[in-house]
C-alpha cells in the first residue's frame, strides 16, 4: 500500500499505543478523516461515517479509517479520539505528518474525508453521503 506517498507516517495510533502502518496493509481502502471536536459539522459527520464503516465491515469490505485531527490541544484530541470507533486509527496530536497529509489532500476545511486505494490512488470528498464505490 502506498500510504507513505500521501504523506502518511510509517506509524499510527490505536487507542493509546502506536503501531506500524503495515497493520493497515491488508485494507483495500484507507479512509482519512480530517476533523476536530470544536467543529459542529464534524461532530455530526462522525456518526454517519461510523455507521457507513460498520456497514462496510459487516459486508466483508477491507477498509480502515485514520483520524487526522485539527483539535487545538492534546486533551481535546484525546477526548475526541476516545469517542471514535475503537477500530479506527489516528495520527497522534502534534505529529509533523498532520500538516503534510492535510497539504497533500488539499484540505481547506473540515470535515473532509479522503480515501487511499490499495493501488495508492487518492480521492478527496467532503461531507456528502457515504457510499461505497
């Protein structure tokens, strides 16, 4: 998977631990959620994405979600990530890769949702309906 070509670091968080990005390698798609706790549209979009994610997972789809925060401090990030799906991953608060990934995907506002395919192709969306393609 060519996630590093999109500015992603070689590691991500899950819960309170870090792990190698290789753990995401069995996914056919990686969803990248750009969001923050202080953003009302982000708080509304999170549950919609979670429901779509659970539906795809139940259907046997191989997708992983990586949360990229725009929270203003580590405690807000920690609380925000604690409310995300337990299967999701995150770039840790304050890591240098956050700015790189946002720039690579051209993120101008949040929430923004992007997808990286197994072939390394990237797509950026917004907050419209979540459908599988």
